[in-house]
C-alpha cells in the first residue's frame, strides 16, 4: 500500500511534466497543423543554454529564464526560417522536415557537447517527504507540480480570456475567415510556435534533473511519452493533454514500480496502440464540429 | 456620386483557364449593387479577388482611389473591406459572442468600446442575443448567416462584399437579412456588393444590378429597371 501511494504520487508529478510537454504539442498542432517531432530536440537546446547560464551565474532561476527565452526564440526561428517554407495543406511534409530538424539539432549538440550525460542539479531537494512513514512527493516534485499547474492555468486564461487567445484560436480553426476579419494569421502562427516551444523547453528543464542527466537525447523519451499523451487526449484538446499526462505518468510509474523499468515503454506503446485502434482522434477530441 | 470601389480591366484565372477576362465595375458609395449571373459566371471569384484571397492576373482594384495591389487580406479588412463568404462562415468552434468579438477586434481596440459595438449587433439581430453562448456549430442556417453578417458589420466596414447570403435559407429569413442590410446602408452610408442567384430578392434591395456572364459584365442597369424589363430579365437572368 505504501508503495502504491508513493508510486501514485510520483506518477502524478511525472505526469504533470508529460502533460506540459503534450500541451506544447497541442498548441503547435492547433496553430500550425504540424506534429512537431522536433519539439524534444528544440527543448534540449534550450536546456543546454539553461545549463550553461546556471553554470556561469550559479542561479537556477536565470537558467530557467534563459531556457524559456531560448525556447521562444527557437520557436520563431523554426517557424519563420524552416516551417514557413514547407508546403501547407498536407501534414506530411511538415512532419518530415521536423524529423530532419531533430537530426540536425541532435547531431549539432552531439558535436558540441559530446555523448556524456551531464548531471543537472534540481533547485529543491529530491528526497521525498515522509507522511506517516510513507514516502510521498519530494520538494522538487511539488515545485514541478506547482509550475505545471500555474503554466497551464496561465495558458488557459490566455486562450480563453484574452483577445490574443481569441485570435490564436480563430486562426487555428478558420485561418481564411480570420484573415477576412483582419486577424494577422501569420503572426498568430508565429506566436503559437513561440508559446509551444517555450512550454516544451520548460517541461524538458523540469524533467532533466530527475533523469540521468543532460545530453542531446535527454528529451527523446519525454517526446515519446508526451506524444502518446497528446494522442490519448486528442491532439486538439488541451484538457485531454492534461488528463492524458496524468494517465500516462501514473501508468509509467506503476508499471516501472511493479513490473520493472524495461516494461514501462512497452506499456506506453500498448496504450498508444489501443487508443489509436479504439478512438483514433483521441479520448477527449472534440466532436466533429465543422461542416463543409 | 463618386465610386468608392473601382475595378479596372480585372483579369483572374485558375491555372490555365481565365474566369474573368477583363472586367470593369464602379460601385458608388452608399449604394447596394447586386451582382447577378448563373453559377460559374465569376461572382464568387470577383468577390474573393476584391478581398485579396485570389491574386488577379491583371487589372486594378481601387478602394477610395487607393490601389489594393499587394495589400494583404487582413490589411484590406482593416481598410474597411469586409467579406462574408458563401456558406455561413462562422467559426464553428467559437461561440456567437466570440465570433462577434473577433469581428470587432481590430476596429474597437478597447474592451468597453467592443462591448458597445457587439451589443448593438445583438439589438440589430435579436435571435443572436439569445444564443450568445452557443457554439457556431449549434446554430441554425439562418442564425449562422445572421452571425456572419453581424460579425462583418460590427467592424463598421466601408464596403461589404456579400456572397450568396440567401443560399439555403427560408424566404422569410432572407427578407429579414436583406432588410437589415438595406437599413444599414440607408443609415450609415455603407456600400454593398451583393452576389446573388436569388435575383428577385437581390434586386428588391439593390440600387443597381450588374449581370455577369462568363466573367464579363453583360448588363448594368438600375435595379428597378432590370427587375421591370422582361426582355432584359429573360436575356440575362433566364426568367
């Protein structure tokens, strides 16, 4: 029972990171209709910058700020410099270019920093609190959860309560109509990429201290899990990303805890395959609203 | 009267086929011009070219004397050119209120001003007020067309391009919508280019009728004259 409580708590904290990263995939999918396979590699570039800034200044928080900034800048560069030139109307070219981008970024990081894992310190203790003798969340887990909840809350407010959010949603759903209403759709697309890639950078930064360390492939599994989350939740659904993140996070830790770490990726793939077979649009995907 | 919208020697085509060969048209400020003609006559193509969704092969489009060449769709909207595309173009995923807010956004920067402008639309189109929190896809055909029109009008455009607003709607609803359009024109001096297959309805609110045939203006006459002259009607409109 103690073990179950511990695994559930850890699963929720892990799931929050998956949810955050999945949310970044949802944002860019909604904005640009691209499954951004390069999201993980782009996020790792931002984490490397954070690593450097933290090493140089001794401040985790400056590192965090620089990761967000790098993520945002990468979003602009990738959208304006690369994705903007990919033919629209079919998601496949965008996906292929994104996969190419993964190779370029990961090779570049590998050449610059080598294959070794660089340990990254968390800003808070990673040893779990004991509640009635049962280990539950660590202070760092709590920090991760709080950051994830705050960021999701801010994004929810941005998208539903501000005029920028209204324009972002309208541009995603009906770009031509939005342009006819004076919305600067290309700018909204860039903002979507900026938001998405900054959120992904944050998620990767939160995850790396709990993993082996930082190297060019640090976000590979994060991407796979978050992609599963996004598909489970529905690529169009931010709520789906949140709930899917929790489902995958808890599933992962339970399987790891009871069956072993090697089984966990298989469990995630089984979940992905099952959802794709039973409800390919995702569990929380909106009903087909658009006619003609 | 001066022409607010002037189209000179316009040529438009898709791929190899020309849809509009060389079209000239001037629309005077504060008037409704009905753009008539059979399917394939080039009505929708003309409207989409004016709003910037299609780049013409040649010719000029002038709004109040300014050439619109190279002006992006969203900037044309901000110059006061509003298009309501065919097929009730409400954003299905957004609510009625959000659709209207979106339409009002660039014209009314301040939230309070936007509120006033959107509320005016609810007064003009009462059924929308009752459905303000319904999503676009939950609306009836008439409500959707009403919303598309209200969303264009809330930006207080100078020129309104309407593409087949009567399509698939009950005659009573069409009459209501056209009455609102005529009322707005008379009240505010709005200029309307109304593409319609429903000739009788369109001519009932228009000042002038322009008949397109295979991308050319084949008749251009005051609406009353066009509606009353059986020879003209028969030759160009087929009834």
